[in-house]
């Protein structure tokens, strides 16, 4: 005896990943790996200076990670909705900026934060992390600009 439970087809959201060039996707993958390494990496640091810099790195990487999640999944943050002009009780979705444009804006801000807030690092491991983060942000922004110019 067959049932119809669970047979309803689900609507899939259109994927933006298919429309992006592979080089931009690779840059996004590198950026995501870097953010995950910073946010969830186990350093085991016990001295206060290293913990201070780790928190600075996390403060810079968190917005990038949120923007990457927004790009990959459904849009869920409050600034993507606005009240309708004729009825304040009704919210309407706003499609601009696109998730990839938002990610680029966040990356530009994070790169500026790297240059402004990560000054004075003396630990070699922290300097390496800084170089990796800045490089991942710069590569993504370069590939994004190439994508927009094409």
C-alpha cells in the first residue's frame, strides 16, 4: 500500500553558484577555509597577548563568515526586508544588494580592519595568520572585480 506522505516536491532556491566563474568560487572557498581556521581553530594559547590577537582576528573574520553563509543559504537578516509604503505592518523583501555584492562589501571592510586593527603583532604565528587572512580577502576582491568587469 503506497502513501503520499513525504512525496510533495519541494521548491529549490535558485543557486547563484552556477552563475559564478570557477575562479571566483575558488577564491570564496579559500576565504571560507581561512575564516573557519580563525574562528574554530584550536590554538591552545594561554598567554594574554596571543588571546588578545585571536579575539581581534575573530572580530574581523566573523562578519565575513556571516556574509558567506548568507550567500550560500537563504537570506535571513533583517535588513533585507522593508516596510511597504502604503502599509507599515507588511514587510516586503528587498533583493538588493545581492549576496555576492554584500560579501564583497564586507570583505572590503574586513581588509580595512586588518590594516587598521592588526598593527603591532610580534608573534610569528599571528603574523602568518594575518598574512593568510589579508591574502584571502585580497584574492576574493580581485576575482570579484574581474567578475564585475566581465
